[in-house]
C-alpha cells in the first residue's frame, strides 16, 4: 500500500492507493505534536495545545521603532486582524543611541495605531520573553523584508524558543511596497534632504522635521 501527500493549500490529506490503481482520500490523522488536536477556528492561538479556545490570542510586536515606518504600520494593520490583541512593544535600549526617546516613539505609535482598537503600545527592557509572559502574550510577531533579515530573525526566534518554549514566533512577509524601508534609512535620507513622503506616517514625518531641523516641537 502506498501513501502520497495531497497538493499544498488545504490541510493535507493522505491519498490511499489500492493495488487496483484506485485511490480514496482519507483525512490525515492528527499530528501527534499538536496533541491534543483541536480543529482550527479563527486566528492564531485558538488551536494551540493546552490552550482554552476561549483564551484570547495576544501577540507582541517588538522592535526599536525609531521611528515607526509605513512598513511597521502595514505589519501592525495585518497583524491586528490575526490576534485578539496586538501589543506593539518598544525596546528600551539607550545603547542604540536612538533619535527619539521611548516616550516620543510611544507617542508617535499611539497616534498612528489609534484607528485599531485591539492594538496597544507598550515598552520593555530585559528579555522579550519575560515581557511577553508579563503581558500574557503567547506569540511574538516579526516582519521579514528580505532574505537578509532571515538569518538574524531565525537566531532570535530560536533563542526565544529556547528561553521560553511556550512562546511562538510568527513571521509575516513585509508588503513588497515597503520591503526596502528601514527606520535607519529613512533617518539617513531625511537628514540628507531626501524625500521620505510615503515611507513614514505623516505625524512621523512632522516629528522628523522638528527633530532634524532642531525646531522646538511647539513651533511647528
Ligand atoms: O526593531 P529591532 O531593533 O530589529 O528589534 C529587535 C528586538 C527589540 C526585537 C530585539 O533586540 C529584542 O527582542 N531585544 C530584547 C532582548 C532579548 O530578549 N534578547 C534575547 C533574544 S535575541
């Protein structure tokens, strides 16, 4: 008797071939790694082992966000549809010499995510997995723009899994329209007089203008 995987797309089924050449589709047995198996309902987290289906799915989208770009915002929009709650968490790390303080970055983020009622803004220091546990989050959401992001993201995801196996990292592909944008490049282009229209949300462009032209905030 032969077994073959059905094509991609749906939950895989095994096609059971009989010796006469006929075959019938039978559902795959539940994957033992997913035990106890629960049928998928809606959103990530609803079918995770050991998790009550009623428990809300909470994801953390961590980063430096110095400042938030349209690439980040696109991921937030899409991520907000997948989880009951999405917490955008800013790493407090002065070693990176950020352009904007954590409070300024949080202010800009709150302004641009105000349209999404299930998105919150927070900040953290120390280990990301500890922050996730403190916020009852079981998913870490990260964006991947290109292969070059993958190696670092893989390392980070595996380290986080080692530190806390119950917390899953989920990657989303960046929207191709924004896949070349980074906060660092936006700051560089803007500081050299380049046009960043369409690369960052409008309030962020205004804050960049204030900061990089040294105009006090209240004058603009
Ligand atoms: O936007 P960034 O700078 O790529 O975000 C990186 C971030 C904040 C996700 C990462 O540096 C982080 O999680 N730092 C917290 C420290 C930590 O948990 N380290 C262990 C896992 S690598």
